[in-house]
C-alpha cells in the first residue's frame, strides 16, 4: 500500500494551470466593448491600462458577450440586436461603437470567468437498494451538463447497442458544424460567434466513420467525469441515473473558465432541447466563483432561476471548495486564514484588512480580486495600502478610480489597482450601491501583503480570489484574509435561494490505481461533511447548501483526451505531476477509462442524477418540488456539525418521500405526526445579527426517520425566549420553515427557540446574537479597525471552521486541497 507523497501539493498548481495560468484578469474578449467602457475608464486617473486591455481584447467567441436586461433593450430600441435568453434577460455579443451609457440605459453584466469546481458512494446513498426496490434508473429524463465537454465515444455514454446517449451537444468556441443550420442560427452560431451543434445521429455517424476526432474533445476531463457521476453507464462504476439521456454543453474557454453568457446560453439550450423532445431535464453546474453579491441578485443567478422555473425543470449547483481555513501559515496576522471574512467598520476608526499574496518561489504575476458587500444603508469609502507606507486615495461611494505602483512609490514591481465603489457607472459588474470590486493586477513578489482600507460605518463582508500564479493554479491556497470565517463561503451562482446547492461529504479514503497498487489518503470518514466544502448561509441568511452528497475520492469516467499517461496530454485534471509514491505512475488513474477526482463538483452531479430518478416517475416535477423533497428526505451526517444544512442525500429516503408526497396529493395517505426524537432545528448561521432576519428549518421526521407531516401551520406553536421574534413561513412534507429576527441593539445575547406540535414539545435549540463572527466567537466588544495581528504559529494547521479546535497538519495535510483543485475549474470566476 502506498501513500501520496507530500509533494503532491505541487500538483494543485499544475492541475489547475489550464484554468488560470495567465496574468490577465480577463481572458481575451471577456468584457464589454471599447465604446461602452471608454467612459468608465475616463474616470480612472491612470486610465486603468492593464484592466482596460483585458476588457478590450478581441475575441470572436461567446466570451465577448454579456447579459443585459430585455426591458432595457426594448426601451433603447435595440431588441433586434440581442438574443433573448429568459423572461427578463438577453445576450448582447458586442456593443455598437456608437452606444453611450447615458443614452442607452442598457447595462451589461460581466465579471472575470467562473471556474469549474462511485461504487462506494452508491453504498452510502442506498442507491442499489433504491433502484432495485423502485425500478428506477432514469429513462425518460434528461441530464444536462454545462462543463468542459464530453468524450462522446467513452463507453459510459453509449447504450447497450453502442449508440450515443448524448442526445445533443453544443460546443461553444467552435466553428459551426452546419449540420443543423437553423438551430445554430437560433443560438447565435455564426462565423463571428463560434459554436457548433451535433445530434446523437451526427455523433453516431462520425464515430461509425472513424471520424470521432472531428467532434469536440474534453481535454481537461472535468465534463466527462461529472456527466458519468450523474448518468454514466458502467457495471463497476455506475452513475446514479444510467438510464437517462444526456445533453452536453462545452462552454469553457481555452483557459478553462466560463463566462456568464456562456453559462446562460448553455443552460437555455439544454432546457429548450429537452422540452422539444418532450422530456424533463435537470441541469448540473459544477462551476462558480466568489465574485458577486452572494444573495441571488446577480444577473447570472436571476437568469438561471428564470430558466429553471416551470414543470419538468431543475437546476443543481456545486457550492464550491472554499470551506477550509488555515493556521500556522504565518505568524504575523490574525488566524485562521481563509478566503472570506467580515468586519464591522466604526465611524471613528477605519478598518484595515490585510490581503495576503500566496507563498511561492520569488516573483509572480496575476491578480487579486476582492469583492466587498456592505450592509444596507452603509456608505463606506475604500482605499488600498501597499504595506510599505503608502496608500491610494480614498474612493467614495459612486466613484471608480485606478492607480499604478508608481502612484504608491512601489519600485521593482509592475501592478495596477482598479477600484469600483458601488454603482459608479451603468457598466459596473453585477454590482449594487453596496458592492465594492477591487482588482490588483500585475507582477510582484510572492508572499507580500496588501491592505484593504475601509472607512465610514457599517458591516462589510469580504471575499478574495486569485488569478494567474496567485490563484489556486499557481499556489496551494490562493490569496488569504486574516480572521477568516468558513461561513458564507458558498460561491455564486449557488447562493441563489431558488436553486439547489450541493455540498460534499466523505466517501472513501483509498483506491487501486491501474497498476493494482492500493493508494491511501486522509480525508473525512464516510458521511461527514468534507473540510473543503463551502458553507452557508448566503448573504440574505438563507440556508445553504440544501443537501450534501459524496464528493471525496469519486471514481468516474476519464476522457481519452485527458489521460495523463499520454505524453501529448497537457491539461488533464487527473495529472499528479509526478507526486504519487512512484513518480512514474499516474495514481489517480484507476483503469484505461476511469480516474479519481473530488470536490463539490463531484457531489453536485450525484444529486442531479437523483433528481433524474424523481423525474422518471414524475416528469412534471418542478425545481422547487425537487428541492423540497431533498430537504424532506435528508438524513443526518455521520458527525453532525453546525452549518451542515438539512443533511446528506439518501436516495432510498428521497424516493420514499416522493412516494409519500404523491400519495398525500391524491389523499391516499394520511399525514404523519413528527417525532420529538427524530425532528430537529437547524439555523442558517452560527449566530443571528441584531435587527436582521435569518432562516431556520424544523426538519420534521417520523419515528422511523422518514419525512413527516404536513399537519398545517395551526398544529404548531413556536416560543422564543430572548430578544427576537419568529414567524412560520410555510410547512411542507418533512420541513417547517421559520423566519427568525433579532431585535435591534441585542448583540451578545442568546435566543432559545421551542417548537410544539399539538401542544407537545417537538424540538428546541439556542442561537447567539452577535454583530459579526469575531464577536460571536470571542465575545469582543463592538469596535472598528480590528487588530489583525497574531502570534507566530508552530506549523501548518487547519480548522474545519473558525471556532474548531486546531489540528496539526504539516505539508502532507494540504495534499487534499491539491486534489480538490483538480476537481473544478474556477467559474469564470467555481
């Protein structure tokens, strides 16, 4: 038996290189046109040279498109120049040179690209028993995947007759195939906006003719791996719904990133083709990023919510792999370190939040991207200090500004700082008046800190991401913030309340590679939430994720174009970069057709496959109904922790809940009274903010642990002991949704919640009221300008959450993060 060597850490950089090995914030063409942006950059003192070059770069693919409001296009008289995607949103591929922001009122939405984030898993979920007892494996349902493509010739995607199970394939960034010219025209496949469409018959004909090389390839392997987890047809490593058919969208750029426009077009294509076939469809999105409002209000989240509405449609998203925080990386800053923090800014004292460039050899190039959401009504000014005695000018709300390293007196480096504070112009990316977007772009030494400065008064939530050699593609952790929190790390678009978001639980700790060697790793025990899995709530204090599923060490299809043993393969997510126990062996490869990967990107398609089973016997199932059934049937994690959400997926329980729901609808079954021993309360967050509301759920379970109810709201009585109020929002099978609100000025107090059913105590729980995570964890008084210094730690440690005990890790403890990086490309931005 072999263990992966500590130097496996290095393969995170190589594995994700294709996603972010560039100094550019934006891939070529990923942004609005020169005319629309000229006025924006006129506001920037240094004209935003680097930033502007990225935005203006030409590209003929969908990467140059952006989301615009359909109503704005109508009012501007430009409806003929856009492609309508959903009820309120459209795609505009290039803004006319004569447009001006003042005259058009047409606002574009753009951001840096989002990134792409089973046999033992089947046992954990009772999949085999469920399929045998219910006779369901997905026929009639469509599983749609927007990812890096698919290996159409892979056996997992062929039926028993050797025919393709891929009903349709849309490949963005590829010259039109002209096999379906009307359909290609409808989706904007032209010489200037490349994309190609293939049907199952086209795929079969090309394979039969020996021309499979003429079809799009999945050179990274992410899309094929994800698709086979949901619906792969293999005797040893089966997908969840192997009887379903597939619609695949190859949407990633050459850098492995996904624009919002590409995600929107791909999702629309899947749902519309499934509708034309008369079939229900579930779409899986294993991608995302930290950039955006985090409350479901971003354009891409609104588009996806609209597209997923209606009968026979559901959309599943991965929450991301940002749930870990680290200790012992540095002794100079307050720990733990991570990708998200929150801070209260006091009017009398500005807050300074260090932004730590990841460690590396000497000198790197890329970008640090910071997204800040400010509490309602707050007006914060923003600046950046270079940690060498200089800072930029303060940028007030409603303004944009740009600065160079020369402005800061920095020598021997080459970077620019671009700051957007609120809605400075109609072209701001996905922002509101409370959004701050700051980019540090260029080249500087590894390990050097910057400092985000905020002044005014209010709460600020801060997320950071890296690109180039400062991202996960070129470092072990990416950029980090001190006093990090694991909560509110769910990525966009999974923060949308209406969409189904999925986190990861442990699955297996070993496998045999293609040489027969047993490879052993660490990781969580089966059924325990994965350390890397991002945690909720979203910014509106809604519970996220809705469900957890196996995501650690998942064996599934390996694209033939991503086999790392082939010397011609460069960007495979299965490459170990020589870090296996035997450097000559690619130990992530299990056999010639399957390999190991992990992350929430792998957990999400498990749930997509489960929804396909639901749709097999209920084709009119809606996204909301699917989400309610997942919550109603969730079983407790092996070791329950705060923010686990409703629990983990059990497919047998899920199908039983659907059966109960159908029987309740036709009145052939009476509601079941919930059990006090099995029912429990979960909260959206570890604490409640003064004057704010948060979601709470009472998970209603029978004595057997199955979904109970509904009895009607009148059957329940809710008592609150403490400075808060509570309201019953709705009751569904298996769940009672509550809205909990803390009184103004009630920080550092506790609230106890008691739920009675038919005058019997059903469940009770307690929650603290605090201004921010620091106060909740340490009981600190309300102050601004927090002390971010910390004592020097003994060695690398990491915590599952900010309030968890420290655990010694050493370098070997980070190997798991490396494998996580393999599992997803960051959404243009997961």
